[in-house]
């Protein structure tokens, strides 16, 4: 094992952030949102591995500024959901790097707001686990999102006395996940 420094050339000058998300597409890392110590962000950038360069994401129709959200790579889109900004959100967006376009996720029938949750991509769906809807209040419910149609189902039971939240978002097959901080 060894570490190699990545290029900081062309990183937008205001790109310092924490509480952001990052996904790996197989060819590039997409970083979005977060908190810069002063405000929540609705900006992002792509690191193209083969050229070791950065380019900014489009902000047009991007989700509201936030951090502590989740993001997954579907094989074609990055899905961003939940998080904390001016409020705690139950909304998000899908970013398509091929078109550099954002599409909002529906909030019709969506679960309560969430932050500090985690997410994984199964190859068919996004599963979101945990999260807070208040300072220390967690909810126990389960939702599925299939092509902008949400069906809510109340779950039962508890895990280690913690309330949990799970959301499933349908998408396309295939994902490679890698973690990297910027």
C-alpha cells in the first residue's frame, strides 16, 4: 500500500469543505455540497482521474445548499438526498455527468427530513440508513422511490434502541464505490 497526492490544480478556489458527499463513477470522482465553515454549499466538482484535473459542476437546478446528506452512484447518475442546510431536508437531486444536468427527486409522499444518514447502492436501489430528524430524534420508517413515485410503509421494531430510517431509490445497474476527501 502507498499513498499518492492528487492534483490540487484547477480545484475551484472556494472548494474547501466538510460534510460533503463524494461518489466514484469508474472514471471520475464527483464531489458535491457540504459546509465551508461559514455556509452550506450547493456547488461541486468532478475530478477526472485519467487527466488528474478538476472541473466545476453545473448549479442549474441543483438541490438547495446542504451538508450531512447522502449520495450514491447508480451507474449513470449521482443521487443526493436529505441533509442539513437552512433547514433539514427530505429532498434531493439526480446529477447526470453525461449531460451536466440536475433533476430534482420528488418530495410527494417522501419521508420526514433526514441528516447524518448513510446510503449504499445495491445495483438496483439506494438504501438510506439512520439519520436524525431533530436534534436527537430519529424516526423508524421505510420508503421506496420508483421513478418519481413513492410508497410509504411503516416498519416495526427497533435496532439497539435506535430508531432508523430506510429509503430505497430505484435506478440502473452497476456501481463502484471509492472514498476520498477533498
